[in-house]
């Protein structure tokens, strides 16, 4: 018998597996997909680590988390500097002086601040929806060109129909700095994330292409404890109904050029373009020159409505779904031998460092400091 049956081969399960094995515990990892790694899995195409489930840049200000992952694999110095394409016009992100100069021809922070303040003045009182919230933060020009179309594609609804809390704040910088994240640390494992995943699950037995929920009775008896990282509502048979998600669809293209778009991530912000982002994966590896590999892989990312059987990416954290989640959370608290964790079991959109932090905290509770 195993000490732990770990359901899901993503980051939360990996952190728990690492600490369990470190303490001499035996683990069986059960993964529905044909590979470990969850959404950080990378696939080698023409020598390029392709982020199979969308762009993943590790960034954090949590020193313990950063030291933990760097103790397993070496990270590069990649800095996320995406750009936005609005009908052929290219703008730097996050919104900064380069963006404002391109939009309005301004050259000083004072001029840019005055433009935004003037455009915000039309919103009075508490914003009633996402459109009003966005305009109250960055004004009408930035909203119309760089937020509205992208957001409506992402959520499949008009911005006026979306709750304001989806955009609680937007990064506005009155400096010429294109670094998207404010965190102290950021980077990507050299060669992609698979090396990190291998280190996290080293010493575990693994069953791939195995659906835990379909074989729950047989698998549960193999372990003293279960660590479950799948969808919480699915675990309980959707007894209260299904939590809502948005999903994604990816289309890859291999080009006979060494450099297609000049940057890893381009956001396509006009509504007419059906995809939200194009990702050129070779730019994630800042340790190599583009010309070293004569080809390049570009992935188009399409938001789609989630249906059962599809991969759930973004929880729809509105009031209705949060109330439903709390019902499932109460059921989860009654499960004596099950640890629930990760983005699906906690119904949260987690950055990678937050998943690692959640796993570290769970490991401390389970195994001690």
C-alpha cells in the first residue's frame, strides 16, 4: 500500500510528492493525461520547448518559493515584455510611457497622467460593470483599443455584462519600462518546465492516461491518504451543479523562418481577430540566439466556452459560482483522508508561484516544518 495516492501531475501534486518522498513516503501519481506536468508541460518541436498549454512565465516576490524551484533546476533570465496588436498598431504592455507616447504623442508622465485623468472623468460613483471599472482606471482610449476586444473574447461576453471585480486594478506605469511583472524574480527553466516536473515527481510510481474518478474505488484502496488536485465539483459528482469555467483552444504553426513576430507574446486586442494571443515559443529561451534554430513555432490561443470533457482554465469567479464552490468546499472539509489543493480543487486562477506556495503550506501541515 502507498502512503499517498496523488491525483494530478501538476505543480501542487508535484510539491506534495517531492516533500512526501523526501520524508520516505511512498507515492502513486495518477494522471489523466499522457504526461506529467499539468499545464506547464512542454513539448519539443524542432528543438524548441513549446508551452503546450499556453505561455508560462514563472514570476514571484516570494523568496522561499523562488529558492525552492531554483534548487531543483536552473532558470534563465527571461523578462516578460509582451506587446499588443490593435488592427496592425503595436503597443507596449503593461501600459507605460511607451504606450502613451504611441497613443497620444506625449513625452512626459505629467502629460500622460493628464490625458488619462481627463478620460476617466466621465465615470462617477462606483463602477457598475467591467467597462466602467476599466475606464475609471485607464480612460477611454486604452480601454477601447487594448482592453475591450481582448476581454470580450476572453470571457465570451460584452464588457458591460461582466462584473467590475474582474478588473480590480490595471498596471499603469509612468516610466519607459516594458517589464510586465513587478515581482522581484522571474524566469523560465532552461530547456522548459519538464526538467522541473521530473525533479518534483522523482521517486514516485506513475500511472498515466488514468481517470481517477472512473477508477476511484480501486485506486483509493491503494493509498492511506489521497491528495486530490482535480475539479472539486467533479469529485462530488456535480451533486450541486457544475462550476463554470472558460477554456482555451490552441493552433500551432511551424514557420520556415528563425523569427516570426520578434517577441514571445503578442496580445491581439481587436474583437475581429478570433484569437487573443500568438505565442512564439523560441523567444522564451533568452539564452539562445533566434538564428540557432532556422524554424519557429507560433501558437494561436482561442478562448472557448467550457464544456464537460474540455480542459478548465479560468474559473468564472462571479457570485453564483462562488456560492456554489462554498457548498463543495464544505463537503471537502468532511473528507477525512483527502487533501484538496491546486487551482481546480480550490477553484482559483493561480499564478504558478501561488500554486507552489499553496503546496508548500499544505506540505508543512501534512509533514511538519
